[in-house]
C-alpha cells in the first residue's frame, strides 16, 4: 500500500497512537520471547499451577500472562506480571529498532501532531526504550498494560481509550498503528481508525480489517511529510 492511500487518514490525524512491539522495535530480538515464556511457566509450576497443554507449548510470554486471568489467584497474576515486567525492561536493552520508527515519531512531532504509545508491554519497558533512544521527549502519554489484569490488554479498548482521554482528543482525530489483529480490534472498539503494519508475510491478510495497511514505516514518514499541518 502506498503512502498516497494513507492520505485521507493522515490528513485528519492529530494524534498518532503507536503500538510498541513491532512498529517501534522488536522487543524480544535479543532476549527471545520463548525464553521468557519458559521462565514464566516455571514460575507458575513452582507456585503449584497445573499448566494446560497449550500453555506448556506457548512461546508468547503475554499469552502466559493472559492465562493467569483464568486462575482466579490474584497473587500469582501479580508475581507473573512482575517477572514479565522485569524481563521486558531487560529485553528492551537489546531490542532492534524498527526501520523508520524514529523518523515517524520525530516527523509527527515536527508536523504538529502528538504521539502516544499504546502497548500490551509494560509502560516501564516502553519508557526505558524511549529514554535510551532519546525519543522520550516526543512521546506522551505512554499507556502500558494494566498491572496484573491481563483481561484489560488489547484487544480490549481500555488502553486505547486511556490514551485518547489523556490526550483530550476526539477518537476520529487519532489513528492507531499496530501489527496485530488485537491492535486493530482495540482501535475500532474505541472508534479510532487503525493502520495495520504488515511487516511480515501473511500479515496483510490478518490485518485486513485495518483502515489502511503499510508494509514499512517509511510509508508513514512520507505520508506525514506530505500532510504537514
């Protein structure tokens, strides 16, 4: 999809909401997600939790955290979330930056748009990454996942709604850029347009419900420059 096809969305966008893992960086590129998922599973087993087969094979640490919502054991949910938050802060130290992500953030700022992060990762890890990459001054607010309450993660619209409220924005003046169907679903549930970032084969099909699809963040850089406020 060309940047030209983004024009109607970008033209009315005053607030750019970005998912973190994908559009900004590959969070677990240096500290692999399957390794962290295994650590969280061990924590659960050590707490006497019997893991279903699908969780024993799960490679996504966020999915392991979601599983804790089914246990009705708040203390365990907190312990797993604490462990995941610590792992995420470690992981972002070696995260690989997404090409043109920096240019998108700075370009949006330079064209008078406000930038927020809306992520299922912890706010602590997002802030640590932004600070290390000298991007923190361009981004506010940072909305991470609710503590020990994985049911509130995207696709639930709560984090998107929180960003819109903190920005004092109308939903139609925002756009969320995300790389998963849960991002698109959360945005639309909050009445916010969504741009799908299809950075891997097969994602264009998975992100078909998005209002527009890009395959590189460079397309968004170009669209922002063309539609300067």
